[in-house]
């Protein structure tokens, strides 16, 4: 005789991240003291990392141009003024020595004497002649004569070195003024990121917008999760960087930034947030750094912006 046997039927539910599960405690204690977490990247876009115990400091001098560009404005302006002043004083001293050794100082009022530089009667006038020579002003009051071969050689040397100094210092100031990272001041990111359902998927979302009328060409966006990690072998990795997929495989990371856009990251099994529950998320010491890159339309230079969530 047949007998009906009630057999249990396994109901398969889709895997959800810990943030969406109902069996986890939803109540988060509000009495938890807020701990002040030191940021990896500050809000002004500078990395909060200090290089200590650097012995090979000569490496900064091998790339002196980039070193000067990276300096603060007050030090950059100080070096700018000091380089020109020292150069003028150095060549002014040499012009005065040539006049002193040739005896031009003893024949200032002698019309029969041909000096190296006319109307040069002291160090101050030699200094002024040095400025006129290097800056190619040429007032016409102090003029070098053709009876001074050492002066002609010095004139050639100062003209060449003066051109090099002008190209180096003016180029350094121009690069510092036109740095494309200043473009990031008008790129605005969300103050907070939200986790919500979108098209039936749990997503981490934030918004980015451009305040200028000149657009960012070929803009692309990527995100990094900064969080300490311990490997299965027991190795502790501080400030481990993990990629957050914001549409790399679908092309959504390529932005047409005309209006504010919502950037979405799906929390799936490949997401670094998959194993973090809703109750555990406020306790985690993590940081999300968003990097937006693109060509500045007005200048044609590569620019980038940092957002912190």
C-alpha cells in the first residue's frame, strides 16, 4: 500500500551580503563612544603620511625641478628671489674685480683712459650693470668697451647663465601656477556614501559633480578601500588597498560629467564589503578614497581629484 511521506523541501534563497540579512541584530548601540580615527588621506587631498628615517636625501636634489614645484609657495617665492639676487651679486662682484684689477677705479675722471665698463665707479654701479646685463635692460649709461677681452668673455657667460636661470625659475613658477590639481577645487563629492537597494541589488552609492562650465574630458573614476588586513598566514598588512569596482567591466567608470552623477558599487561576493555586517560596519576602521582623472578642457592637461567617504 502506498503511503504518503512528507519529505522536507529545501528552499534555496539567493545569497545576500551580511548587510541585508534579517538574522543579524539590527540595533546598534548609540552609547558607543566615537573614536577619532586618523585619516590616511586628508580632506584637502594630501596624504597623511610622513616619510621618516630617509637617509638618501640626495635623491631629492637629482630631481631639483620637481622638488621646487612641490615646495610650498612661501619657500618657492623665497628661492625665486634668492636665486636672482645671488646671481646679480655674484656677477656684480666679478665686474667690480675686473675694474679694480685693471685700474679703472684710479682713472675714473681720466678722459684718456679706456675702462672695461664706462661709468663704473664702484660696487653699486657694478651691481647695477650686472642687473642690466642679465635682464637685458640696457639703459645705455654703463656700456662695455672693446678694449676689455675678459669683460667680453664675462658678458657671454652671464648672458648664457642668465638665460638658463630665467628658463628654470620662470618655468618652475609657471608649472606651479598651472598645476591641474587645482581643478579639483570645483569637483564636489558626496560628504557621505549610502548603502541601499537599487534594481534589486544592494549597492554602495555616492555622487560627484562638476561646478565649472568647462568639462573634464575622458573622465574616469576608481575607488580604493583603505583597511588593515591580516592574511591567512597571520601576516598583518596595515593600510591595505583594495579595489572597489565602480563599473570597470561594464564601462560605467567612464564618465560624461556634464551633470552630477551617482556612482554605484554593487555589494556582491567579490565586494570587500560582503563579509561586513550592518552592526559591524560602524565599528570598522576603514576609509574609501575616490580618484577621478581626466583631461582639463581649458588647459589640455591631465588632472585628478580625490574624494573621501
